[in-house]
């Protein structure tokens, strides 16, 4: 069998593998659509819907909106958040785990605290995340939890094909028929060639291959906004936006460039 015929045969096998993976992708996407079609919007927890569509910071924002409406927190002029006298009362802790976690975290700070920093607070995440992850587990076919095995298989096929092409190129060039030094040099050149081919094919696959769509997140984005956020008036919504965009003031430069002796 000539090298041209072998190349065509192996390429046909690779294309067949991608055809099979394409069918698997289509079947899984159809199953994802069917699973989401069975979801009842009223059964989706509003905080879980916001966290699914906008991330955990979105859930913190919705919780802050509920606490703000209840008078348990206030947003200071600089955008930081503090607990009110009513919010400091343990008896006023909300029953829902997400706003309760936000309120408990803010109670732990004696001074006003940035709301948009809560997502990096490990203790806050420890209080909030178990509920959201438990809600995640109730929803089938969640790609961020299950992964995308079909796309990984497509990448592995491309890497294998790149390795075969590199090996054939080295074989045709005859680098393995020389001395031991030439064989070692040829093996290194073959490895480098495989890496180049694999990188090019990987880029092609990532550009062409469709990623698994997060159908449940798309569904959540179509749901009505969180009730607490919908109940905010314009002024409260503006203050909440300010809190979520808070940046600490920059300290003045102790050694500005125009200061004598700065260098």
C-alpha cells in the first residue's frame, strides 16, 4: 500500500470517527433539550435560577436586594454595605440559606464591607454553596458538572491523527534508517512536528466543533427576574448597582515621580 493510499485510508477513518462523534453530540443535545422541556419554572428556586444564569455573585446580589427591602442592610455613600440594627438581630435572619448567608457574613464585619467581595470570602461560600450545589444536583444534564466528554474525544482524535502524520513524515524522510545520533535527532524532530500538528488541529477542532450548550442556563435566563430585585425602586437599584461595582479608593502615591529624591 502506497503512502498516498494509506494517508487517504487513515483520513477516512478519522472523518468517520468525527461523524460518529457528531451523531453523539446531536443525540446528547436533543436529550438536553428534552430534559429542560420537562422543567417547571415554578419549581426552580429563584436564587438558584439567578446563580445559574449570572453566577454566584448574582445570587449574592439578589440576596442583598431582599435584605435591603427588609431593612436589614444599608448601602453606604461609598457603596459598601453594613448591617442595620434590625439586621443585627439574630431573630431577623431569613429562612432561605442564600440571604441568610449574606447577612451572617456581613454581621461578621464590624465596619461596612464591599458586597462584591463576598464571592472570595471562603467562609461565606461555605455557608452559601451547599444549598446551590444541592439545587444543581436536582437538575439533569448540567454540562459544567458532567463535563463534555464528546468534545474531549474530538480533541483526542485530532491529537492522535497529528501523531500519525508526524510519524509518517519522519518515516518518509528516512531519519530512522541512519545512525543512532540521527535516530535520536529524528525522534526529537518527530516529537516537535507532532506538537506543531497537534496544536494546529486542536485550534481547528476548537474553532469548528460545537460546544455543549448549557440548556438549563438558557432556560433560567428566560425566567422573570428575582422577586426582590424586581421590587426595588430606581434609587435602590442604583445603590445596589453601586455596591456591586465598588472599588476601594486608591491611596495617594507616597513617592510621586516629581518629588525630589523619589529615585
